[in-house]
């Protein structure tokens, strides 16, 4: 495979909004020697740096680079909630990102399945400018033209798409966790209305799920590593095994007010719910009077090639509540909880609320973004692009059959199950100009922008092959170190 070094020659296209601190530290045209110059008096690391520079189009900025100086001046002031790789991302356009030293990266992460329309979509930027000069926020104590327009569009497009036939009303908030938090509260309220003594309050969720980090959504996310430090969790949560049909009957009982499940688990490893499992959950929920919630925060909004992932399930397995966020704002914070009429009837004024949620700026953007994501041509494109990805990964599987075990997912949420730690591949890919992330246990996750071109997919697959060559066949000069922290949740370590 021919290396692609051309990307490092590109000039940065920073605009006038670049923070002054970046302008000062930016190297206008990047060249290898600039990065290898040491600031310390000990030159012993130079040989390594130079040989790495010669072979890699995008070597990670070393510890004495302008990038490292910038991050080390910032990190003392930042709560250490994430581990990040060295580059500092400064600009995005379409399927590419640029760092402050002008390295270009093809982005197969899309901000964790967020930038479905790519980075800095031109119409979105125009709407931000327009709406920010018109009205940004009034609070939910007043009507505005856009919260209702977005709610109506989401309901109509959902029903028209053949998904959630009972979709009726929407609560708009600011994030995925908040959308699930609202769903959890609505379900508890439905349980309370149906069983006023409060007995029907239990919420069922599944191992390897990820529903968020607020106390309610974390209580639905049964990973001891993330729950234990913050225990006790909210009482009344029970956990089952994803896709275990036989266990559903005893798991969901007359005390259950809700079952929350991802039709495709994203963080947990791109695990697809079977139709039998979803149907069993739906049937048991109906039997005991519980609310079925589908969390499509990661897999929804056309990522699978249809507006909602659960459209692949029979109509008889549709949910009572659907939660969404991520791609809804293409990077602008927004989330939404779509509910059936029956659920909506149980939620009354004062039961729930938000200061920022549903503000006119976020809703105007989401109105445009969800319209674009509902287009048939975009969805057809997602399915066509899935084929290119699958064909490419299948070739890699043939080359390394004992290393690549399985390809899971649908559309442009794909998981490549490896037999070993994938994090060195993440590093090797980044240093060759491609961003990828992981999920589950030893799974590479591919969630690129939905507007990615066929050529960009081929380019990225080529980089993955090179990265695998270096890691699996140990063709490089140096051992590639793993990039940790490239997924929201570490594997469930039960
Ligand atoms: C399926 C799912 N639900 C909920 C969340 C939480 O969303 P947020 O990070 O916006 O709070 C995520 C985030 O990764 C997710 O993938």
C-alpha cells in the first residue's frame, strides 16, 4: 500500500475566530525538522524522533512541540475526566479535521457519531449566524417559533419513516443523558399513575449498555467501574443480558415501569438487538404495563440507513419512548425524548423542565439537521457506503483471519471485533492521518460522517490496513503504543 504523505503539505485554513493563543503557537507550514528540534539539553531522543518523522505523515506532536506546550499550560486547569492523544484539533471541514500544527486527519469518529453532516456544514454555519442575530434564548416560560416546529417535524418524520408508529409529542433538552433522564422520569410517572402505591417503579436495562453519566442514566448503565465510585445508584434498577430472550419473562415483572435498551449498543461494542429479543421485550412490557424505551442516541438519525434503527424491527416491536441526541445537533448540544400519546398524558405541567433545553437556536439548527438526515438519498447513500466498508474490512479479515474475528453493526455504525487490544491501531492510524475509536472489548468502532465520500472511505480503509500491518505484522521501526481512552466507557469488567 503506497503511503500518503501529501496531507502534511496542506496549508492550514484557520479563520479569524482562531483563539489568539493558537495563532501564537501555530506553525504555518509544517515540516518534519520543526517538530524534532529539542528544547532540553539531552538530545538522546532525537534519533527516534527523526526516524519516526521520516516514515509517518502525521507523527504525534512530541513532548517538546508547540502543541505539547499548549496542552501542558491548559491541563492543570482541567478536571481530568478524559485521556486524550497529543494533537490539538483546531479546524474541521467535511470529513476532515486539522490540528494546530496543520496535520490533517480523516475523521471516522465524527465526534462519536455526532457530525453526521460532517464538520462545519455550510448551511448550519449560516443558520447559527442568522439565528444568533435573531433570538438565542428566552427560557421555556415563553413560546418561540422553533421548539414546536422541531417537535412537530420529529413526530411527523418519525411516523412517516415507518418507525415508532405511536410517536406523538417531544420534550427537547440538551444532551443524550438528559433525554434518557427525562425518559426515566416519565416512565416512573407512568408507573405511579398506573399503580398509585408506587410499586411499579423498577427500570430494567442491559449489560454493556451506555445510557449516560447523570445519576439516573448512570443507574441504567450497569458497569461497576463507572457506578461503584458514585454509589449508591438510584434505587429500583435491574439489569439483564442483552439478547437473552429466555430471561425476559423473569426480568420484567409487574413491578417494572420501564425497559430501556439500545437497538444497537454503541459503547458496548456495536451489538445489534435481535428481532426476537426486541419483540420479547415489547410483548412483556405490554403484558405488565411497562413503558418500552429505545435509546437511539448513537444509532439513530439515519446512521443505520433508515431514520431510526428500530425501523428494521417489526412494527409490533416499536417503543413507547424514543431518545435521541448526538447527530440531532451535528455538534450543537441538543437532545430529545419522543413519547407516545399515552405516556404524554401522564406527564403534567411542572413534572419536568429545563432552562436551556429547546432554545430557539438549538431547535432551529436541529430542524434543519433532522430534515437533511431524513432525506431518502442520504439514507440510500449510507447503505451504499456500508457495502464499501464491509468489502474493505472483509479483505482485511482475509489477510488477518486470526486477528479480525467479526464485523458487526449496520449502515455507518460498524464494529470490527479484534482478538487483541485495538488501541495501538488507533495510534498507528492517527499517525497516518486517520481518526478511529474503540468500543466494547477489543472492538474498533467506525462511525464516520454520513456524508463521507466513497473516495474518503477507501482512503481511510487504506490507512487502517497500513496501521494493522504495523501492529499485527510489526513492520514498523518502533513499537506502537496504544492510545487509551478512545471510548466513553471501558469494558464492563464484571
Ligand atoms: C446510546 C447512548 N445513550 C446515551 C448517551 C449519553 O449521551 P450524552 O453524552 O450526550 O449525555 C450516549 C453517549 O455516548 C450514547 O451513546
